[in-house]
C-alpha cells in the first residue's frame, strides 16, 4: 500500500465525510487544467473537479490518486488502472500488478514476472526487470543479473551502484537535487551523485533528501543537523520535546531551514547568514495528539491554521483547523482539515473555493 492509499484509508474511516481532495492536489493536464479529486455525497465514490469546482470526471471510483504527467491511478472495485485527464483508461494490467504514480513521463508496473515502465499513452517502453525504483530526475534504479544499475529514460545502463542488493534500505532509489543516499554493510548512509560517484561518505544513520543544496540528517552520534553537499554540518537542530526523529517537523526551502522545536513555536533559520528567528503562534486547532507540523506553501509557511512569511508576518488564517492530518498543497491550491468530517479548499491568497 502506497502513501496515498494509506492517506485515503485514514479519511475513509471517518464518518460523514463530505469531500476528500487527495494528497498533493494534482498536476496540470494537457489542457493546462488542474484536476482535484472529490467525494460525491450521492454515491460515496470519487471523481475529479477543476479549480472552479466543476465536475470533469464523474464520481465512479472507490479510490483515486493525484495526477502526475497528466495520468492518475484509480481503483474501481477490484480493478486498478491508469486514466488520463479525460477519464479514458490508458493502461489496465492483464495480470496481478502493483501500479505506481507517474514520474518523469513513466509509470512503474510491478508484476509477478517482472517490473517494467509504461509511457503516458499506456505503451510498454522498457524490458522487464526484477526490481526497480520509479524515475527521479530522469534516472531510475533497476536490478539486473543481481546487480544494481542506474538507467536513463532510453533505458540504457549508465553505471553500476555497488550496494548490497538484498539490503538496499528505505531511503535508497530516489535522486533529489542530484544526490541519492546509499548505505554500507554497517547501515551507515552516504550519498552518490547522478554519475554514481560517492560524494559524501557514509556518516549518517538517517539520510534526508537534498533540497537547494542542503539536507537534514542524523549523524552516528544521534545529532540532527543540516549538511551541505560536501557533508559539512551547517546547522544543528535543537528539538526541546523530541528524543528521536520528529518526522516531518522540519523542511528546507532555498537557504532556510524551518522546524518546530516544541508545540506552538516555529524556528526559521537562514543558513547562509546563520540568522535564527523564533515565532510563537496561538493554538487554533483542536487536535489532541500534539502532531501539528510546519508546511511549506510556495513562498509561505503554514502552521496550525496560520499562513505566514519567512519574517513571521501572518498573511492569512483559516476559519477553523482540525489539525490531526497533514494539509495539502499543490500549484497554489491548499486543502485544509477544518474538522473531523469537513475539508476546505483555498487559493494561495486565502480565497476559499466552494466545493460541489
């Protein structure tokens, strides 16, 4: 079960759900139209609306995924397949298979007899492999003859990655900002670049994804910190109320790191100048699990119902905020948990959009 299916299952357990707009709010399709999933009050199934709230694809699916590269994964009963932005089926597997969201123009299909890639027209484009990762930054990781290779979008072998094929780890397989984590036999993580060269030696227990030249990592001593692409520690994160990794409690944007050291407090650190600002916000949500997290919204920060800039100035607030689940942001549209059974959709400037 992938992340979006788990996210959907959480919402399906709630009573009296009116609408679900799912995960990262869908990419632009071939007509430059943004499609947003919704749940029908009439039949309880899912379809897609446009940014004006008009129904584009009728509610006939049991589950839906975001659109990527103009293609989305949907479930209709026992069948799971890909559709395009008009609702047309572009690929339906003929044997039991796990399907993965499109990335870099390709969808990944894993069957009992092997894993392969299809294009946006549903055409099989690659040979079968015995294991793959989805494309990232126009590269994919595949397993062939008990070895691990990087391939390009023409499915040519570029270089071999010398790792234990039976113990790759959860963080292996995706390039971000030209870097991908790899680990040694001692479960210590380092990074390679897009040419397969080791650029940061294995020095970490947790290897975060690189963004804008920085990554949040945990070193062998348990310290959480920000490193640059040479592996140099730029900033140490100080969490007051967490003894372990506070997952999703921090993010990097340009040369800033934003994190929540404790409830109600957000720190914004400009890494280049080492300027550390702390902002305190009143509680808006009615959550009880103390799991509110900061979220990047374009050039703003969202935290517990407040949207503010990197200087701490509040730009706009939501009317109410439940806060138990993550908010959703894509392409200047924001989905907010307003209550246990109510979802609200906003534009980037705080304008509320009425759902059908």
